[in-house]
């Protein structure tokens, strides 16, 4: 399956025509299973995004069908989640279903996310160092590890 979603993240004040996500090359539709597999998310996550108004797939007799606009929207959601944004923040940043698909970040949002991720990184590094120290102590106590 060839999906090329627009996942660009751009400054909120950069609204030039070059920065608007272009249309997907073909007007294909995807089932919920195909979309979940393509983006490495669960069916439950897609249904949850829909329940929160972030995705609006077309309903057909055989289930949900996602067109290019929803594919692009999901790409933005997945990218924003990787950046550590909450669904509430993502909803505010992507706006309604009629907006373009580019996630527009402000400097303040970027700075807040950087600070949060740096905190998490420092906490992870501390936890890793502590676990390594504990493992060393455990290894020193085992005669078969010497």
C-alpha cells in the first residue's frame, strides 16, 4: 500500500503556500485494519481518536473507510504523539476536520515540549544508571559471574 501522508510540522506563523500539505496522489480508501497496520497503531486507538473527534472516517455498511484526508490527519496525530503532545493539545493544534493537515506549532509549545522531554530523558538516564549499578552489585555477589 502506498500512503504518503503529509506529516510536516511547521511554525504557526508560516502560512506560505509551500507549507500547506498537498493532496495525496490517489483517492484511495483504506479499512480500519489497513490503516492501523500502515501506521503501527491499534484498532482501539483509531476508534478512540474517532470518539475524540480527531478522525472522522466514512461509515459504510462493512465498517469504517478512511480517505486521503483522514490518512493525512492520522499521520499528523501519530507524529504529534511522538513529540509528546496530548490528544487535547493535538486537537487544538489541528483544528477542525476542514483545516489543512499541517500541525502548526508555536515557539511556546515547542519550548514546553522540549523541557518536558528533557526532564523525561534525565529521569530515564538516572533510572538507567541506578539499574546498572544494582546489576553490578548483584553480579559481584554471584561467584559464577566473576
